[in-house]
């Protein structure tokens, strides 16, 4: 609740205890927030932001004729906020910001002025504006967003500027990928998405050059290319006003996502020197298995709703719906956390299943794309087969539901050793399913 801006209330006394409207409205709002925070899947939106930067908030004629107090500009902002929230709940928020460098992350042309001469920080007003812009970008990485670079520059020179300039807020390890060359930026963006295993619909592209923005928007219609201010002093505000980053929760894995991609670059450097099997053995993988619980529920549901490629059924559910399903008799769910000698990859796998008289029927089999190809999927499958054998079941059954994007799951099932009958895959529990010996398994049940 809020007090209309035109309502004077008690003026300077409006926040006095037991007197002003502002005091009581804030008290009521805090009580509302505290009570609703106990309810899963409930999100409170702040109505006050609908009135910011709006020339005319109220429309008196609309009020007296239709009892609609607000102007069309306010109603449009309400709609955008609700649309953005729904997109976030559906896992459709943008997760990767691809940035240009010259006159976007810093002022000036690097090739002309060198890393010492670019405008960033210091006592120059433009330098300060670029530094503030970088600070907001860095803060977004704490919410799980990834940053990448698509710039027409020489790579060694650009990375030197990022690392050596003491005023630079963003450093090399803040970027999950970069394509710094003289190639087409549209192609570079495609290559970046392959590096980070995200689709183009997850990308937002920011560039000060209108021609480059137009090229990317035309070539890659799934990429969001916002209009960008001409004056760098407006960059920070333009970024903060974007409403495409909404997510229903921020997990531990989200906060560490940028760090995970830095670790992944180190893994790739090692993998280039060894055969794939030798590399898998060398990285000392540990998989921790845990039952679904209140601690891991947010990340589990996030994985359920965002994963497209390695996803058996592509089932989408809210946190409360998932918890209700798990509490039903004969339903169970396991989560899989992965770490190796380079770092913690977090919760990257989920298997849920139902049990009837003789069979275990897999409902969800999900794995993050960042651990695909590591044989973890075989460990996950082997683990639940062993659980089915422990309780004396006859078969483990999985039904593959095809989508436009879950071909990796289909290819795995076809090479898993399971018997196939149409879209049904089954494993007889009188056979042992071999799991990779180079992965250490830990149970935290």
C-alpha cells in the first residue's frame, strides 16, 4: 500500500508514531511482507515504482467516469512488470549480457589511446559514468547473470586494458566468454552462446554503435537488443530500467555462476592436453547425492524450469507444486551436486520417480548442460537403478517426451543400454548398471 503523492497527510509529521498515514502504511507493508514471506511461490511487487518517471500519474476524468484512477502510462508500466514477472517464473529471463568495449564499457577507442588513455573512473565525469555502469554490471553477476564480450579489437590489447587499468571495475574473471576479433558480431554472439551452453533467447546485446545493434537484431531476432543512450551518463540508468532479468529466486549456484565459468576455462585448458578419458580421471570429480528438501528446493525447481537440453519430460512446476508432488506416497526425488579439483559446480542434476508394485517410473531426469559429457548422467542413472534393486523392484522405466531442444537427452537414452520400445526406455533390475569408477559418490541422505 502507498499514499498518493497528491495526499499531503500530516506533512513533516507524517512519520510520527501513532499519527501519520505514512507511518502506518509502512508498518502495514512490513507486516504484509513478513507474513507473505512464509508462503512459497508468493511474490510481492512494489507498486511505487509504477509512478516513477511518469509525467501524469492520475487521470481525474478516468476516475470520475470509470473509477480507474491511473493514467495509461502507469497502466502500461504495471503490465510490463507483470509480464516480466511471468517470464521470470517461466524461466524465460535473460541470463547473458554481451557487451561491446569501446565507448560501451569505457570511453574512447582503445586502439587509438591505449589502455592508459581510455576514460574509466578518475575525476572525469564520463570516466565516472563508465565506472558506475560497470559497477551495476558487476552487481548483476551476483544475481546469476553472465557477462561476455563481443568487440572489434585485438584480443591481447583488450585483455591487457581490462587487467592493467586500475580504474577498471570489471576484470577478466568477470566474463564467462569473449570474442575479441574483427569478425561479424552476430557470429561472435552465436559462438559465445555455445561456450556457455545458453540459447540466443537468453541473450541481451549492448553496444553504443547503432549499426552493430541493427546488424545483430536483424541476424539474431531471438537476441534482445535494447535501444541504447547516446550519452554515457545515461548508461547506468538505462541498464537499471531493463525489466528482462526477473527471477523468482537467487540461489547459491546463481551467485557463483561467473566463478564457475572461470573454473570451466581452466578445465578446458587441461582437457586440451589430455585425452577425454584421462581428463575425466584427472579432475577428481565428486558427486554428492541428497534428497529433495527445503534447503535445496529453490535450486532444484530452478533447474527443473530452466533446463531444456538434458531433460526427460520438460515438466514445469512451481516450488510449492514440486514439494506437494514429493510428499505424495511412493514419490521421491534425489539431487546431485558436483565438484572437482577446480571448484564447486553446485546442484547440477535431479531425478524424481514414482514407485508402483513392481516398477520405478522416472518422472524427471534433468542435468545442467555445464556438466554434460562427464559421465555424471550415467552415475545418476546407475544410482537410482541400485535404489530400485535394493527395494526389490523389477524394472526402471523412463518415458521420453520430445521437445525442440531436448535432443541430448534422446541421444543419451539411446546409448544408455536401456531397452527401447517407442518412446519408452526400460532396464531390468536383475542386471547391474555400471557406473564410472573415476567419480567419487557421497550420500548425504
